[in-house]
């Protein structure tokens, strides 16, 4: 049989609607556990009701719809309903202050914000149209609504990522990126349709795309935790026969320190992956003693989260490596002129592929700086060994990661300079056994002023999220500087390390 001139043109309304497709392919399979198991048919029905409800509220294609809440089934409802009505999923970081929430709302201008009772006051600070999740009023809502007319480049999500100038920027994630990340993750990580994975990291993070979204594509199962709690997490592993663990290093340490860890069976777990930062050796060893093997992940919001992969045996042999570029992705280490560095030399890690984001919302200049010539410039410095394994060596910018959260010193320094007693300051990340890294603030006071660390912590907590507040403070007569007058943060880090070593 000869076939020629055959063109296949899938209808976007069907091809992009994962909820409808899954309801057709595996309607009775357990999809998400949230107090009880919901099937894929139920998820699709919830998404249909939500789309109809939002349309009745005046939401149209391209509008942003926010959610300010702990992990909740509504996060999944919103993600699945985007392809039906065409709105953009825009989760808010509940760890930010009321002032920051208001600024974020003014930036992305959501037409509506869902919230849970724990964050009612933060939600009010946004001055947006609010809908409580207390009774899930959209369930069972039935009405005709205009079906979305989408293509792969239509924006599905607006996820916040850190920025060096203060407020986070909204990373625009298209359906193309979401599909590519799901495909790459399923194939590159060898995921199966019988996987059961706990969503314990916050859904407002791009971490929701690390496993939950790919598993929805695959027809596998997700256990939704409202908030991470070690004892409950260990219980869920046994109760639902969880197959893969995905947490940040701090969470893994909390598990291994929990009394129930010693008596928890991990027989159902195929492997664990650490996101946000490398998992310390003592923590990996504790899980290894329980028969759990570790991988290290690497990704960023702008690149679909999951960018590297490796086999378990390779992960054991190269525990500090992030692996090799995931399938259908390209990586390169480039110098400041955009030329590839020689093998073994350090360069900025750059990525290319259909898993890249579409730019920053309302920030064209920042988009051009990170996306050019087809490459995404990650800001991370890395090396590649002779076997092709990549290793993160440092960060081009001064961001540090504390408990899986990206923290940018410039934002904290800006607030510190608002204090009337501070003449000069510098913030940097320093190692910490529990959180991976924490902040160190070096302060020079104005003449005649006095200030202590407790007072300064209180000052900061009124203005920025608690996790951004530095742990360590050093009051100095002057900050070390170069001949050009630039503050030498490396010298501050070295002095702190010597101080800690001598204690």
C-alpha cells in the first residue's frame, strides 16, 4: 500500500485538552488523591465545570486566573481547564508578604483569584476579585461557554521566577513547552503509567511541572499533600505504594531525621530525585541504607524544569553530577562571546529545545537577555567531564538557594538600605547543614547609630518573606572592596568560613 501527500492536521481544541483525552483513554484510572481518589473522568468533569464557571464570571481567553493557596486539587483543576477556556494559570507564592502579593497582582493583573482560608488576608491585600475554595462553588456548574481557539504557542501558565531587581518575573509557559517537558520527562526518566508520586513541594513552584503535569499526560497517579509534613509523608509512601520520591534536600533530611523513618518500608520506591540543590551525602547514605537510590535533577522554570537525566548506576558513580541533557534537548557551555568552551573548562550552561519558555511577561528586555540565538542562558556556570557528565560549578549571578527557594541578594540589600542606621551592606549565600545555603548580611552602620541582629531581623520580616531574611549578621567597620570600589563578597565568604572553622 502506497500513501502519498497525506497531511494530518490535529484539531487544537482536542489535541491540547489533556483532561478530555485522558477521560477518553483511561476514565476509571485513579488520577489524583486529595482526601480521596479522583478518576480521570472526574478530573475532566471538574475542569469542564470550572471552565463554565469562569466563563460565567467573565473570564475570556488570555485572561490570567490566580490561586493563592496551599496545595489543593484546584491547582490541577485550573491547569486542566486552561485548554478548555483558554485562560492562563497564574499561581501566587503564598510565602510572600502582603505587600509583595499586592505588587504581584498589579503586575500580572489576574481577573480573578482563588484562595484558601489560611491565606485570606494575603488574598485581600491583592485587591483582586476573590473566590474562596472553602466550598468549591464551581463544582457541578453547567453552562455553555466559548471553546478556546489555541495553538502550541498559546500561553498556558504564568509562573513566577526570581529576579535580581526585586519582584519575581512571570515566566510565560506555552502548551508547546508543557508538552515538550512532559514528553522529555516521561522518556528521559523512564516514567510508567503505574507510577504513584506525592506532590509535596508547593504547586506555585514550577515543581508542579516536574512530576504532576507529566504524570497527567501519562495517565499515572498523583498524591496531593496540602503541606509537607515528614510523618504524614512517610505514612503516604506506605499507604499508596509510592514509586518515586521528589523533594528538595531539606525535606529529605527532615524525613531521615523523623523517628518513623527507621520503621518505614520503601519497598515500593524505585528511586528518588533531589531538586533545587544537591542532596548532602549523609542524607543520601541514610536513604541508601533503606534501599532507596538517588538521582540529582537540574532545571529551571524557563526551561520546563526537567533538563538533565541519568541512569541510576551513573548517578551512584557520579553523585555530584546533574547528568546529561535530557532527550530532545541540547546543552552547551558557552563563554561570554557565545563560543563553546573546551571540554573540562567552565562556561555558562545554555540550553536549546522546544522545552524553553516564551519569555517574561511584560519584560521584553529581560527576555532578550536570557533568550537569544536559540539558546537559553541559565546563569549557571558548569563543567563537563570526558564522559559527558555535567557538573554545576557556581552561579553567574549571586543568587543562592535556601531550602529549595531561589534568593537574590540585591532584593534584600535594597530593603536593608531602607533602614536609617545602615550605611553599607552586602548579602551573600553561605553553606548551611539544614537548608543548603542561608543568607549572610554584612553591615556597616552610620556614625552614631547602633543596631543588633534581632532588631534587624524584625525590620526585614515586616518587608520581605521570612525565608529571604538572612540567618547570619556581621557588623563591620568597613566592607572589603576592590581597587575599583566593588564590594568583595568572596572575601566576606572566606572570612565567614574561617570564623566557622575556628568555632
